[in-house]
């Protein structure tokens, strides 16, 4: 399997370069990045909705009871259409989701630190991280503009890190391929 993947090493390099480029462009043009996220969500919701409807159709033909798929499909399609027509709502929704996630994450980290305090030393670090995460979540919920900037920063950072990782992996696969190819040619010449 690794030998097969090594033949396509360049795909990972291209993917990585595109990821790095997207991350840098997201930092330079955060408004376009947010709009792109909204449209990507819209496309995903539409595809997911039509897929659920198609699955419901197949289920109805064999077993009946396809209404759950119909509900999921219709809700996804409506969400996709709204996200495409009114991307600001989608961006705001993503920001609220991010803020709520930070709040819940922070509370759970503080709670975990409190629960393990008798068994582990240094639990205060987890509690401190939890408090900081909770504060960031409250700020994001109170000031959605900060949430928008944070959302773009997180997506850009993730994209750049994933891009660098893909490029590094692609070049490692290239090195592996040249070693395998070189060993194969050596074995072929010595066997002849």
C-alpha cells in the first residue's frame, strides 16, 4: 500500500501547497475566507440533503419508513439554501457555535481538573487552560467580530499546519519511492 501511495507523492505536495496558500490568503483576506466558509457549508448542506432524500427513496422502496431521511434531507436543503442566500447568518451561526464550544470545553476542563486534583499533580495547568478557554468563549459570544477573526485565524492556522504536514509527507513518500525504485533496479541488475 505504501508503494502505491508513493507513486502519487506529488498529490500530497500539491494538496499541501494549496492548503498553505489558502491559509495565507485567509489571513490576508478574512472577509472572503468567512464568505467562503459560508458557501462551503451551503454546498455541504445541499449535497447532504439531496443524499438523504436519495437514501430515503431507496429505503422506501425496500422497507418503507423513509420519513426520517425526508426530514433530514429537507432540513439540510433549506439550511443550504439559506446559507447560500444569506451567508451572514451562516457566519454568525458558526461564530456562535465556536463560542459555545469554547465555553463548554472550558467548563469541562475546569471540572476535569477539579475531579483529578487528588490523583494528579499539576492539575492547575488544565484548570488554567479551561479558565482561559471559557473566557475566550464568553468573549466570542459577547463580541461576534472577535469570533469572526478567531474563526478565520483557526481555519487559516489549521490549513497552514495541515498543508505543511501534507508537503512533508509527500516529499517523504517521494524519498521512499526513490529508495524502493533504486532497490528494485539493483535487484534486477544483480539477478540478470
